[in-house]
């Protein structure tokens, strides 16, 4: 089993993955799921991580994410990789719309 989240080294093995999840757990952070798609040994989950500001009922921040799970032949989680939405840096070219036929 492998857990691969941005900004952290990959965790390999059941004990390492469970320890990593326990270290990240907090009552002020929750995952809101929007979409779950499963096909041929893969599951993709789209959602948002919301962190509540301490002492308030409002969100301090939220960020969209996509988790991609790879399943074993026994439908156990073999790997999980997380992607966070981030706007492109200012150095990237902008998308230009072109009319059909150009």
C-alpha cells in the first residue's frame, strides 16, 4: 500500500499509511466529496478539503482535490495519490479560443 500526497514523501506499507493518516487527523478539517467514479480497479474521488478556523464556525480555507485509488485484485486499496487544484502560474500561456475552421 502506498499513500502519495503533494508536499509529503510517499508512505509505503500499511503501518506507515495509517500513521500518516492519524498524524493528519483533526476535528477542524473535513473532506466534502462531490463525485466518486469507479472502473476497472480504479476509483477517483473529487471533493474539497475544508479547514475551519479555530473558535469559529466559518471556513478558514478550502481547496479542491482529486484522489486516485488503485485497487488490488481483492478490491483492497493498493495505492492512493492525491492531486490539489492550483491555478496555473503567471508564466504559463493563456488559453486562446479559436473559431471553428481556423
